[in-house]
C-alpha cells in the first residue's frame, strides 16, 4: 500500500507541530505495513481555506498523477476545517480511487465527512467568537488594539503578575506636539495640502516615514479613519468598527464596516493629546468642508423608509458582486490566442494598445486593438447555428464517438467478466472461506471492478460531450448576446469571461486596400464547440 502523509499547523507558535504529526503518521504507517512514498505539509496555514496552501495543492496534483493509493493524516481537520472543502476534497479522492485514512477516525467515509465537517466548522465559528470576545474584554480593561499608532509607542514590560504587557501605550512627546500643530492648523482653516507642505518643510516625517499626504490626515468619512478623526487623541478607544470575512473564492480576508451602534468606546484619559473642545470643533469642520457629506445628509433626510430599505439592499448586493469578481485586470477577448496568418506565429501586445507579429517585415505590425476587435467581432457574427450542428455531424466527431463507444463496450465486458469471476469464486470456495490468498484475490478483483466502473463513467461523459445538443438555437442566441455586449464595450468582464473559453485561436490576415491606401484585417476563428455547449448551454 503506497501512502502519502499530510500534516498542517495553523500558526508560527506551533513551530514543531507539523513535524510531530509527520512522526506520528510515520509510526502509524510502519505499524500498518504501509509504504510511505510522499510527505506533504503546510506550516502556519489556517484550515479555513484550501486554495492558498501549497502543500495541499501539491498533494492533489500528485493524487491525480497516481503517485500513491492512500492519504494518511493525524485528523480530518488537518485537511480542512471547512465543510465544503472537506467534502470537495473527499469527492476528488473518490474519483481517482484514493482512500483517506486518519489516525483518529480510521478510513474516512461519507459519515465522517458530514459529522466531522460540521464539528470542525463549529470549532472555527466558536474560536472566532471567543477570540472576538477576548479582544473586546481586553479593550474594556484599557488595552489599545492594533499596532503602532502615530503619537504613541508600545509599552514593553511585565505586569504585577510577571506576565508580558499587552495593548499598553504611552504618549511620544515629539509626535504629540506634531499632532497638536496639525489640529491647530486645520482649525485655523488651512487646507490639507498646505498643512502637508508645512510639515514636509519642517522636516517632520509622516507616520509611514515619507512625505505627508491629505489622505493621511482625513482618511475616509464612512470608516472614520485618518489622523484628524482618530478618537484616541481625545483619550477614547473606538473598537469593533470592522468585521472580517473571507472571500470563498480567493480565501482573502476582507474588511466590512459594522453598524455604528455596535462600535465600542472606552475612555483612556492618560492617552489624551487633544482637548475635547478642539477635537469636536475639528470634527464639525471636517463634516462642513465635505460637500459630499452635506449633500448625503440632506438626501437622507428626504428619503422615505421604503427608499432607504431599497438602497440598503442594493449596497449589500453590490458588495457581494464585488467580492465575487476577481481583483485582476480584465483581459482582452483574444489575449494570448492571436495568430498571424502570414507566418503562423503568435501575435503579442508590444506597447500601448498595439499588437504585432514577431516577424519584422510582416504586414501585421503595430495593429491597433480597436482594429483587431472589429475583425474578431465581425468573424464571430458570421457563426450560425448550422455551423455548430455541422461540427457534431462531421466525420471527425463521428470517428471519435465510435472510438468511445468501442471503449465503453470493452469496459462493460470487462466489468461483466470481473463480476462473473467473483460469482464463480464464491460458488467454488463458499462464502465462509477465510484464507489470506482468497482475501487478496477478492480485494484485487474489487479494485479492478472499481476502475472499470470509473472507465465506464469517463466514456459516458465523453460521449455526452460529443453528442449534438438539443438547444443549439439557445446556445447560439446566448453567444450572439455576448458578442453584442462586446460591440458596446469590448472589455465587458462577463462577456469576455464566458466567450474566452469558447474560442481556441484567432488567425489574423492583413489585406491592402488600394483605393483607401490602407491595411485592413480579417479574422478566422477556431471554435471549441464542446466548451461552448458546456458554458453557454
């Protein structure tokens, strides 16, 4: 039995945890007479997401390369604490015929996935609640959360119990004086840019160490950030303003504002730098100077409850859509798939919005993006439903179908023969036979039957992908709708995302127009019709 060991620990404080897990799993495999072929581990990675863990990604790639027959780990929570991730991982392993075994639970089945997945998810939720509760309690006891704040330094030392101090701050006199100057200049009506220039000329470094910027002073009105809005300068800690959620697609942690009614304000008089009157006057000036804030307040007063509720729901919907979209740039429809018809080589983006063939004497040099999109969209508009139907009726596809049919029949025959062999063995030796050789034979026969069933499922999926779709008109209408979107905006993210995988390549040919004395381009598109049916069907 070839096995791979996987280990994971969550934080840097568990420096030897993964090593201890691997040692325990190795001893377990030795006792079970398993042959350890690979060892994978993730150090200081949370179990809440799988996408950002290099060890588990390498494990999955090796599983699909058939490098082992079983995965051994200390506990199912080492794989993941997320219910969906655990279930998806188990489904992949079932597909490739690899069992998952843990020291705590033994060989994992669907019951473990349901129960342990739920328990691990509840553990994460409970841990999050307890962590947040502990942070709130620490703030109420006088601690200041977060890292370095301009005007203060972190106090290092031990308390009366001999334990390390956490969250204690003390005022830095020089920085406190700079803060008082900033508040005084703003209260005197000076512009933010003038304040920044004055501080730079005085040789006072900004909190980041460089030059001062207006955003450093005012931050954002909604999130109440910026030096001039920091309530710690009036001796009040404001906590619980933000909550953090992980994007299920990327695993990245995102901050979301809590309602202002949930914010926690704790007075710490010894840290006060700005008196209450000055601080309140500056806040009033910040609101007054912001025309957007004044306009917003006036608009809110005129809203009825129904309109307010509609806007709130719209903001939540927009927020969710922004989390689903990727943070990267929107690629061109043909990015990486342009080919020059004259030299049969790839065309690439060379500068600005220009694309070119690498051959220096080619007519496809310095072609504008807009000209290429015009040629591509014109070619795409020539696609008809009959072209999609003709692809599935072609001799090439028919030969592929016949090949898959033959493989499917062969797999059915193999499965039937394996079942007959098992029935014959049972009738010959009897159900109660208990020899080690017979057990090994039955295990091997069962494994071959499982592989035969996987082959049957694979051939059925291939045949389904090569069968003519019944909704060709609907698929073509969806395709044409996306092309129309690109004619309005050539980088429409939804249309580009859907159409990119339906086209394999774009072959660009340059033509000379003697009347207009200019070059123009035409395009031939190589389509991936099975992908088109899968994506747009």
